C-alpha cells in the first residue's frame, strides 16, 4: 500500500559520536538558536565561540562516553525504537495502514527540513508532527514550529501539516507515568519520597509568558494524585541549569543535597519532561545527582526510566497520531 499520510516524531537531537568534535558541532547548532538562548547575539556569540565551544565539548564528550551504547546515542536508539513500534501499531489499524512513521531531530541528523522534504517528494498529503516534549516551551516545541515555518516559506506546494503542541494534560500520559512508577515500586518497593525532576529553563522565559512552569506543575500534581501521594511524599524540581542566570527552582541538585543532609533513607526519581532516556537522565540524574544525594548523607537512590518504548507510551503516541491525521 502506498502511503498518503505520515507521522514525524521530533526529539531534541544528539551528537553523532561521543568525541569533542561531534559534541562541538552539536552544541554550536543547539546553542546558536535564539529560542534556546535569548541573550542578544552580539553578547552571546563571543561567549559561545570564545568560551563554551572551546571548553565544554571535551567534558560533555566524556559524559556521553559513559552512556554510549552499541546502537549509539541512547536518545537516538530509543527514538528509532519508538518510531518502529508506532509504525507497527498504526499499520495494524485499517484506517491508518497507509501511514508511515518517521523521526527527526531539532538539532543534528536527521533534520526536520530533510525529513519533510523527503515526505513531500513522495507525495505525502498529510503530515502529523509530534514534538516529544509533553510540556510546551518556546525553548523546545516552538523550535519545531519555527523550522516548519521556514520549510513552508521555501515551498510552493506544502503538505497539510499539523503539530501536537503539548500532551501533558492527556490522562493517558499521566496514567502511563504513574504506571511506570507503580511497576518500579512493585519490583523494588516504594521509597520514602518521589522526586519529579523536570528540565529547567531560565526563569526570565516564564516571566515573559512561557507556560512551561505551569505545565510542569500540572503534570507533577496530576501524577501525585494518580499515585495517591500525600504532599510530603513527593516534590518537584528542575535540572540541567546552564550559566549564572536564575532558572526555575528548586534546583534538583540543591534539593537532593538537602534531603541527603536530612538523612533521607531512600528516594525515587522520575523525569516526566523527557520522552526518551538521554544524557540528562542517564548521566546527570543517575550519576551526578545520585552522587550528590549520597555524599550529603542520603541513602538509597533509584532512577525510574523514561517512558521510552513502553506499550502504554506507544498507545499514547498512536492516539495523538490518530487525532492529527483524522479528517
């Protein structure tokens, strides 16, 4: 059967290799985007090229080496698996058997423009795009809209393209997160406290109207309610801070240090803003943050993986896909 519809999953991206040259190329593209860093270019670019790109790539490459697999970057491998599983799921349904599933990266390869160009060349009539960011932010999801707008500006004939702006509010997403926590508890027992650590953004972004913080708070409260947790059994925090500006608080590292000093015997961590495990979860949370907690006097630290290719996650993505492609 020839395909007339397509779904494109979009994640942030990853270096091609865990070496300084590949990391530098990735960081250059990522940190040059005005959506990601809103500092005026005349101020920011000298900092980026004169300091960050000369000092950070080696350390980041070493971090990537600790999580790199035979399939390459975990984020890429997981995104490829999600793509294959979603394709299989949709093809099993008669009304969506003519749908092909692809993936693209906001930074690095395969790029969204290259994937869209390929689909349009194949005569695809309708494209559904799912940015793998449950909570909307101008620093992530809006990048996909920006790139799509540039593609359409450069094209005379454009496909009917629809974007899923966010899905943090979907009951199936909340239930999938809660189910992953319950599965972890069934296997290892429930820790004293559950931390929901989201990727941070500068506080200024929220002050200027970015709804990300509200989306994160809603997610955390809904997951806690689904798990029937009391207020003292869970907390929210924000990780991956870059630079000296104030970011969303509380900072994950500072919060777990406090818990460690209080002598907390055990804690679980889940990262609801990530649809696939990556450097920020596998190295930062499972490595740096765990070390901070235990160095401060904390006990057992357990990371609960992202939804990745869980069956209920694929079903959620399929449901979003059906909505995007429906007449």
